[in-house]
């Protein structure tokens, strides 16, 4: 059985990866979205993390 430290590290890792993926997606969508909806992808990254 995993201890609390391992479980916490996995959760923090998922949070970091999901937010990094959201920022990467926003950078890819920047030519399409421009200045509109600057935090749209971050919102979905936070939903995944929660």
C-alpha cells in the first residue's frame, strides 16, 4: 500500500503536468484565439486537477 507521501507526490505531479499541458495548448491556440479568452485552457487544466 502506498504511503501518504507517494500519493501526495502523484497528485502534485498530475497538477503540474495538467497545467503545463494547458499552457502548451494555449500557446498552440494563440494564433487562432489571439487576445480573446486568455485563461480558457488554464480553466480546463484546473478542472482536471480538481
